[in-house]
C-alpha cells in the first residue's frame, strides 16, 4: 500500500506543472495568433510567410554571428523590461523605460568625462553608478506623483519619455556638445581604452551578464523577501494592504526607483560598451520594446530572460528581411506591434474568463479555489484596483 507521503511529491510536481502551464498559455496563444496574423499580412503583400519565418530564424539563431547579435540586442531589453516588470508587481503600469534609458546614458557620458583621471575602472564605476541613480530617480518621480498625488503613473511615465528625449537633445546639441562632432552632435567620447570590453569568448559586452544578474536578483527580491511579499499584497489589493498597515506609498516609490535604476543601467551600458558617447542613437526604442517584453513575461523577472532573447532575435532579423525580401526595416516593428496587441487581448480575455467563473455559484464544479489567480494578480498586466486618490504613506 502506497503511503500518502509517497504520493505528495508527484502531487506537488503536477500542481507546479499546472501552474506553469497556466502562466504560459496566454503568451503562447498570443505568439501563435501573432504568427498567423503576420503570416497572412505577408501573404497579402505577395511574400511567402514560411520563407520569411525561415529567414527570421536564420537571422536570429541560425549562425554563431546571428546568435551573438541576438544576445547583444537582448541585453538592454532585459534591463528595460524590469523597469515595467518590477513596478508591475504592485499593480502599476510604468512605461517610462525609454526615458530612464536615455537619461541614464546621458548621465553616464557626463560621469565618464568627469572621472577620466581615475582610469578605466574608475570611469566604468562612475558611469554605471550615474546611470543607475539618474534612471532610478527619473522613474521614482512618477512613483512619488502616483503615491502622494494620485497621478496616473502610466500617463506620467509615457509623457516623461518625451521630456527625457528633449533633455538629451538639448544637452547633446548645446552645453555638452563635442565641438568635433559636426554631422552627428554628441558628447565628448570616453575613449576606446575606457570602454567596457566584451565577455571573454563572445562578441557581446558585459551588459548581458548585468541583465541576467538583474533579472535573477529581481526574482529573488520579489519572491523570496518581505519586500516582495508586501509588493504582491499591494498588487493584489491596495485597500487590504493599507488595512494591514503596509507602507504602500513607500513601496511604490521604492519599486519605481528600482525599475528606473535597471533602465538607467541599460542606458549607461549602451554608452560605456557600444556608443562611447551620448548622442541621438540612444533613442533606439529599447525602453518601449522592454514594455512588450515585460507584458509577455507577465511581469516575471525570470521569464524576462528568454522573452528578451526571442524579441532580440526578432529585431536582429530585420536587416535580413530588408535585403532578402525587399521589405522595410520596420517590418519587425509591425510584428512586435501585432504581438503587443495579441498579448493585451489575451490578458483581457483571461480577465473576463476569471470574472465569469467567479460569478458562478460556489457549489459549481468550476468554482474557484482559494489559490486561484486574481485578475489583479501581480503576475500579469491585468486590471488594477480602482483608485482616484493618493495612497497613504
């Protein structure tokens, strides 16, 4: 006779597998719908969708060079995605990764110029610290406005992106412009000898290691610490968190600072390892694409890593599509746009299905168990608790 203790591990494994499937089925369905819709769009304009997908795979993972190019694009996406994923665990929808990325790169260029006397290591530390600080403070401004003035963080961070880009253009074309930069205004270069080199054995800079490490730390912070538990409580029900004495306003500010710090770190690495200077190339859309990554990953920092690699691969294949099929380089942006819409639709349908199940009688065989996910769960970008006023500190 088999004891109950012997049955416990398989039962736990089956429950874990069920939870994993429940977490990935919506993104997988969105991916499948995107491939079908994009394929139909390609067929309408006279292109073979299967040949296009084969070329996209070749340009993303088909060769060692393409794999490295994919990882190079995935590195900043991991960090900018955390700018949305970390506050997302509190039920916030932050879209300010682009602004934090841009200002983090600008701050890194300034800090590197000021720290020239301290050598390459001193310059690298100063640049990364400046990017983290400026990026964190930039998004934390929206967190303060949300926590103490009730300003919608989605609108605030979206508008702040344009302010950040305007600040970059002002300083790069004005007070911080290198007189030698004629056709493309930029700050003073940090110098090739002071740039962060690649990972040994790869043609990919150390930003990839920073990105993976940041995702691992963010996962541990949100799932294995009291701060993460409090953040999930706030994301589930703000009123319940306030009634239990949680410092909701402080948690919002901290979470937005941490998210902005990750995006600012991505910007500083872009300057310190690739560009060598701050210029208009910083406005590359990594912050906006990071929002897509965070939504596909359903705000899970661990899931951000593979999703960033996939989205980075899609971006890396744009050049091949342009040359091989005479398509615009922005074709991959169309694919990403369809994917983003599919993710939003899938999450909406998932939330509506939850509401319908919740309205059924308790005795119904399909009634929810206490462990069922809520549509306001921090694991996904579902609807947030309604609040029109600032939360109490």
